[in-house]
C-alpha cells in the first residue's frame, strides 16, 4: 500500500522526455532533496504539465531515489534533475484527454490555502506531497477519461436491491392516499 502520494510538475518538454521513455524513469530536481528522500517504492505519482495546466499521467514508484549524472531532462532554471526514480506506468492519458486542472483543482484539499482563482499557485515548484483523497479524486477522473463510459470504479458496489431505487425521487403514496382502505 502506498505511503505517499506525489505530484511531479514539469514543463511540456520534460514531460515528453519522460513519456518517450515509457514513463519508466523520472527526474527530480536537486533543490527538493529532502522531499525526494521520502519517496519510497510503492508511492504513487501524478504527472502534471505546468504551462498547459493539465494532469496527464499517474505511475507507481518502483525504487527510492538514486543519483545519476546522465543529462536526460532539460534544465528548468539553473538546476538539473540529478535524482531519479524508477516508475511503473499507471493511467496514461492521450494528449487530447489531458485533464484540465482548472476544472478539478478548486475541489482539491491541497489548494484550499489559496484563493480559488489563484489555485495554480499551489503547483509552483517540481515536487509536491498530495493528500491521498486528492490523488484518488484526480486518478479516478483520469480513469473515466482513459477507459470511457464503461469504466466502473474499483470500490463501486451496486445496490443489493436495485428495485428499491425510485427514479421519480418522490415518496410512495400510502394506501389511504391512494383511496384504498
């Protein structure tokens, strides 16, 4: 069971590099060393594209971080991506399915400290620890987009007696209201 839920924020160019590698390796910035050290095998990862303001993929960490000198990702600012973690791809959306964060972010616990119109400020930087509920909400919405109308959430339990559900939403009339003794 995952102990942490992370959101990795990259520009589109670095997202595409991760995508082209099959979402099996992720680079993390040096300035986030303390957070990076907390990532363990089994943690869940959400990939967010900053300039597009889109959620694009989820994955599972398959390793703790390790340092590597191979320059894979393009530097953003003055720092590179010296820390790497191995990934197992999860829900990977097609470009046309990327989920507009403007529609979902205001519902997240993580952004409650910001004014609703400034939610995107919560996504500054490269690495964020998310509440489990936020991660699950985003991933479930991504699954709906990815798998389509036939998708049923894993925790969905159908009503044991489907005949009891009333479509009208109204109350049943008692026998006396129906004119019966």
